[in-house]
C-alpha cells in the first residue's frame, strides 16, 4: 500500500530570498523542517525577489538544496519515507518591489487570492545605502580595536537623502532619486511627500505587507494560534541613529541603522498597552468595524544574524574576501557575534519560525521580551542568544544579569530608560500608522480589486 501524502501545511514567506541572508533563511527552513517536523506536515515556502529571472534562479537553487538535504538524510529515513520527503517541500515565488506601495498591495492581493494561511512572515529584504569605505578609519579602528571595530563599524560611507521612486506619478523609469531632486520636480511637492528608499525598503514596505496580509496571518488555526511576524534587524541598530524629527533619516548618513532601530522598537513594544491604539489598527483584518473579529492576531519578533558576509555591503570580490576574513579573525579573538556564514546567521529567524508558540511564550514569560540574535563560539557552533537593545536591555527588565557581547558604552537599564523606550514605542507606532493612512488616502481609490 502506498504511503499517504502529508496532511497539514506550514506556510512561510521570506522576502529578499534570492541571495545572502534571505536565501540562507530559506535553505535553513527547508533543512530544519525536514529534520524536525513529522511526515504528515508539508512546508509551503514562498520566496520573494524583484524580478522573474531572480525568482526562477532562486527556486532552482532551493530545489537543489531540497535534493541535497533529502539525499543526506537517507540514513535517518526509511525506504518508505524517502519518496515523500521531496513532496513535503512546495516552493513558490513572488515578485515584489518593497519600495513601491502599489507593488506591495498587488502581492498582498495575490496572496489573499491563494487563500493560504501564512504561519510565518519573515521580513528580511533590505538595502544598506552604503557607497564605500573610509579606508583611513578602517585601518586605524581595526588595527587598534579589532573586535569592536568589526562588530560596530564606523568606517562605512553611506549616501544621504536617497528617495524611492515616486509612488503616484513618474514611476515609469523605476529609478530612485535624491531628496533634493524629487522635491524640486515640477509640481511633485504638491502630489506626495517623499519616501526614503532605505526606510521604505527596510521598514515601511514590510510594514504594509504585514498589514495587508493580516487576514492570512491572523486566521485562527486548529490550535487557536495566529501566525508570526519576524523582523530581521541588525546588531548595528544604534539608538543614536533614530531621530524622530527626521523619522525616515533623509538627512542622515545612518539611514540603515535608523531603519533597524525602528524595527527593534516596533517588535519590542508590539504587545504593550501603551501602543495598543495603533497596533490594533495595524492588526485589523476587517474594513467594517461592525463585523465580528474571531481571529487571533499574529505574534511579532525581532532577530538579527550577527555579523556575516553578504552582498548588502557592496565590495569587489577581493575586498569582500578580506572583509569575511576579518570576521573570522574576530570570532577567533572571542567575539560571540561573528557568525560569518549567512547560513549560521539564519539560525535565530528559523528557530523563531519553527519553535512551537507555547515554548516561545514560556521563554518570554521567564526571560522577558527581547531581540534574538545568533552567537557562535570560536569553532562556529551557533546558538540563539538574547541581544542587548539600548534603552531596553535584554528583556526589558531592570537588574538583568549582564551577558557577553555588550556594545561598549551601553548603560545598564534603568526604570527611567525603560519608560522612555515605551514612550518611544508609542511615537514610532503612531508615526507608522499615520504614514500608512496618509498614503492609502493618496493612492488612487481603485488601488484594490478586493477589500484587503
């Protein structure tokens, strides 16, 4: 008698999965799903890229990874199980430009039409906005303070005032502009406010995608649990980088670091009473307030990959090799955060995605809500580890035990700092919802074929 095909589905969506950390997250999801989940479960893995060519290439490479993983696991699988290991992984691809609100809406509409519940939404795609290296700074800081300089570098040169392409008009060329160019465009200042390219790619586009797919994330499963939203942040989410008077960091050379600080704040204050007025709007799944809401909203988490070599920082091959080598030296010198390899950097995000909700809830109840990073020992043995966040500590609790891998100069958490962080969360959530509402009013009324 032929074995039965898998009966239940687990759906994960990973943005920016064509290379680097995103591709590693997709690969690790496949591997750990096959190793830890029963034969009765199928993984539907949806990966997003920005073009058809990248989508086709990504799916092909992921299928090769499935083949290698199944062949490698033959020692653990019985003869009857092996044919169905392949059938347990369903790969799908979608195209989206996260700097285009309309593109995000179109993706959300396609996902809703597919009617798949999304169990895990991993918000990984992003850009750095860096243009080069201050070599004098690099040589001096690395030679005098190797580990700190390669963990929280100051040598990167970033652009300033980069804007996403216009959302309402002039979209045909698809080119990003600087803030001065867009603001000086004839009549453009009367049509729309500028959107920072780094901010939109890293934060706002993902924020909108999560909101528009909320019905799929919130659909009550058999166990009564909604899905998970997982932000991919960075160890470089500096508190100094975020300026509420320049929320999108258009006038800053730290747009990337500012965007990651925003993701930290969104995730860590998501479940607080102080942010509930705006979070409830974000998680709303109905347009008619009279409709009953019998769904459970998703949980929200923030992770980071440690320090690993990816193409987000543009360097020629030789310099990229040397950069990765300095990361390995930092690990050998005792840094806990230098994962070096994106596959190791994917550990925390995949752990959050596949760990049962009850276990995550128990961990947060015991240790507090925190930012989950990936740490390693000198030999590269990876583990998930809480990461200190400025103004929040490791779990939002005053008096927590100090841990290895602290950024130099960070103060121990005080009650005043914690209250300030919560207040900052109120401001950030309010601004995000105001931006969303403002743009939805500006976009053409016919933007939706369906009510999403």
